[in-house]
């Protein structure tokens, strides 16, 4: 006969401990670490996309800036051509005798038009004054008739 000792204990606490142990084994910290690693990898990918976009924008900006000197040169060339044209035009004006005398008929005509406009303005103001006087007289007449017929009734 063997002398083994036996002890009687309730099984429910043991079962609960077993379930907790299984649960801990199932949801071990490795799954949480794995989720964290996935998030870190996604963040790294996102940062890399941003860096790629910045590098691309920087290259495009450099290309545009590289084009500016040639555009400025073209602008200067165009302005120089314009200045040459102005110089030529002023020289032609001096040679051709185009001066104030050439514009005298046009200035005279404009002066005549200004005088006519002034006369028209004076006539309009006189007519407006006359119309205001007629309006006042008609109002007085109307009020007189209204008082006269209103008093008889």
C-alpha cells in the first residue's frame, strides 16, 4: 500500500484560474505588440509619402525658378525694343514737324464744343427755373380751386 496523501478542494477556483490562464495565453502581449508595430509601420509609410511629395514639389519649384532668368531676359529684350520704338517715334515727330500746330484744328474744335456745351447748360438751367415757376403757380391754382370747391360743399 502506498501512502499518498489526498486533499479535497473545490474545483471552481481552479477552473477559473485555468480559464484566466487560457485567456492570457490567447491575448498575449505579442498581439498588442504586433498591433503597435503595424501602427508604427503605417506611420513610417505615411511619413515617407509626405517626404516624397515634398521632394517632388521641391524639384518642380527648382524647375520653375530655373526658367525665370530666360523669361526675365525676354522681358528686358521686349522693353528695349519698346524703348527703341519710342525713340524712333520721337525722332520722327521732331523731323516731321508734328507739333502743337498739327493739333491746333482739333483743339479749336474741342474748344468750340466746350462753349456749345456751356450754352446748352445755361439754357437747360433757365428752362428748369421756368418749369419750377410754372409748377409753383399750378400748385397755387390747384389749391385755390380745391379750397373754393371744398368750401361750397
